[in-house]
């Protein structure tokens, strides 16, 4: 996994958590690493980490995080 992709997604998660208004005790790096390794139904059972080798893949995972933030994906 590219370090720059992780950092980009990490910054996005930090923003999401800050916007939620309840970031106390939330471990961004731990949560993101776990989430990236989990099979996701919206990805056909693949993990988000499998898509981080290309810019298009990183963009797709970033969009998925945005959908989760806005309740568009359950």
C-alpha cells in the first residue's frame, strides 16, 4: 500500500471524524488500517487496500468513504 494513499485517506477520515463532533478517543490510524483490510460488499468482497495501487483506485476508495460519511452506504 502506498504511504501517500494512506495519508490522503487518513486526512479524509480525520476530517470526517472532526465534522461528526465526537472525535475524543478515536484512533484514526488504527481504524483506517483495519477498515482498509476488511472485505467490503460494495467492492465485491474485496478490501479497500486492494485498490490503493492506482490513483483511480484511491479515488474510488475516497469516494466510498464519502458515501459512508453521508449515509449513502450502509
